[in-house]
């Protein structure tokens, strides 16, 4: 944070590496806490950052890319709101169906991270 208490300094590669670790740690903890493995997940829906990042998280968690939902080329990056927008769209399009288990993860400002499991 900057001296004014409102500015945020982003340090490129260091920030990207820290974000990646937070994504992976959140995903692993959520799966472990719920006694799940990556094969139990029907869909992986991370915050819609750039495609290389979400593919790396998917790979790092052992979730096949065919289970990855990336729609950032349509939604753009709108932080964690991109999860709700993409989830609603995929439900409406019937890509995600009743009974599917969706893992969702996000990393935000201040290096906070979180995740959720949605049983649709």
C-alpha cells in the first residue's frame, strides 16, 4: 500500500507468483476440507483473469482443462464478480447442470483469497 493508504503498488512477477500460490492453497484446502479430489469436481470456475493464469491453476490443482470454465474473453476481468456472471451464464446455457459440483476460486486486492463449492 502507498503512503496515502489508498494506492496499491503491484510488483508484476512477484504479485503473479503470490497470487498463484494463494489460488492453489485455497483450492487444495477447500478440496481437502470437504474430502474431495480433483476428479470429484465437474467444473472449475476461477475468477476470470487471463487465460494463462487460470490454466496454470487448473493444472496445478490436477483438474483437467476440459473442466475449466474460462469466459474472460467475454466477461473481461471484473474481479470476483466475474465468477457470478460466468456461473449464471453457464447455468442459463445449460453447460452446468443439476447435480454438477463446481469449484470456484478468487484472489483479490490485499492478497486475500477464497473459494466456494457449488452443488448445482
